[in-house]
């Protein structure tokens, strides 16, 4: 019987939807009902385990799962013997220090002697050590943002993305402790057969994620501008140029990074480009 790679993802929460989406885009189809703990893939030798995100590093270290998708924040906090395989470019957030809005902030040193509430005691301890700050860490597992309001702590370290939760609890963000995004982690030593499956999976993840950042560009250009346009396009290789019916004009196709597009759009127009189309790419193998 062929072995299956066991992939742990969050059962429900902020990582769940995107983790499922990524795996499905990688051609792994499985059913994920709300009460499922495990699902087999139809199209790839894999089994999906649905777990609480905090438990994923431990399960991966123990080898109960071969790989897992977790936030970098959880990976660092849990300090398990596991490897980071790939950054996944979603669930981006930061772990920040916040204090009551009406308090003045005098830099990290002003936290000396204060009580800090957090669900990330290890990360906070490390940060305080690096900054030479002596503060009291008060670990709580949820609703950290209410701690200052109920007199439990003078500051908190918690996950922030837009800052609206802080705002509605009368807090302000004063320092970033770390940035985080979803990552793929794996067991340190994998069975050789599973290792091959992991390499296949990584290849697919890269193809999906590279495609997300790139766009297919099509435009019509006067022939005399082909060279100049080719020079400003940072495409994969040289663009494809096909003559149009209309004499003196060609159609030019290339792949560009989405951010680059906005940088060069004015130059393209100045060079006479017309009918510019920017189209999403589904998969991209480079
Ligand atoms: P679980 O029940 O699985 O323990 P949880 O409540 O601990 O879930 P979530 O709030 O679902 O965790 O967050 C999971 C991960 O998603 C976090 O560890 C973090 O990496 C990321 N994350 C959390 N909040 C945000 C946010 N507002 N924006 C983007 N990413 C976030
Ligand atoms: Mg959790």
C-alpha cells in the first residue's frame, strides 16, 4: 500500500479557509465538514488532520502529522523541534505591544516593572530579554485585549492585523514584536517515501503562490516600440511578439509581477501601447 502524507491544518479559525484553499489549488481534493477530524484525499496520497492551531507544532514534532500549516507566531512560541519548509503568504499579522490609549508611551524601557498580559509568554520573554527589560508576564489564553481594562495588566502583547480590536478596547499599538504569516512546517526526519510526497506538494505550492504574484500581460504596440517595451518588461524571458493584421502593429505577451505593472504602466502608454490586458495566472512553473 502506498504511504500517505499526513497534513495538519487548523480545524476552524483564521488559518482554516486559506489552508484548505491552498491545498485544493494544489490539486488535493477532500471533504471538510465541520465535525471532521480527518479526511482522505481522493487525488493525492494524503490525509488531512483538522486540529487546533496551538496543537499542530506538537503533533508535527511527535510525527503524528508529517507536515502542518501554522502561523509563524505559534511556531516560534511553541519552540518545538520542527522545520520551516515554506512561507505561505497568507494570514499575515503582527504581534504587537499595546497600552491604554490615554497613557503616554516612553519606549520599550517604560515597560520596566510593568505587568504584561499575553498568550505568547515565550516570545515576550525573549523580546524583553533582548531589550533588557524586567517585566512581569501574565499568561492568559484568550481575550488578552481586555486585560488592561480590568486591571490585570498595564500592557498587552497580542496579534494585530487592522488594529480595530485594540481600538474598540481603548488600546493603542506602540511596538511590533514580530511579524507573522502562515508557514508550512514538517517533522525533522521524514520517511523517504513521505519526503518525496512532500517535495511534490512543495512544488505545487510554489507553482500556486508564484502564480498569485504574477500576471499575464497582453498589449498591442506599434512595431517601432517593441524593443523599448521589451526592455522595460521584467518578464520571465523575452516576450512573445505576434504581428497584427493592422500593418505596423504587433501583439505582445509577457508575464510580469503585479507590483511592477503599476510602476511601468505610464511608460507603456507613453510608448504607444494600447489594449493593455492584465490577466490572472492560475499556476506557474518556473
Ligand atoms: P484555535 O482554536 O485553532 O486555537 P485560535 O483562536 O488560537 O484558534 P485564530 O484566531 O484562528 O487562532 O488565529 C490563528 C492564526 O492566524 C494566528 O496564530 C495568527 O498566525 C493568524 N491570525 C490571527 N489573527 C489574525 C488576523 N487578524 N489577521 C491575519 N492573521 C491572523
Ligand atoms: Mg489557538
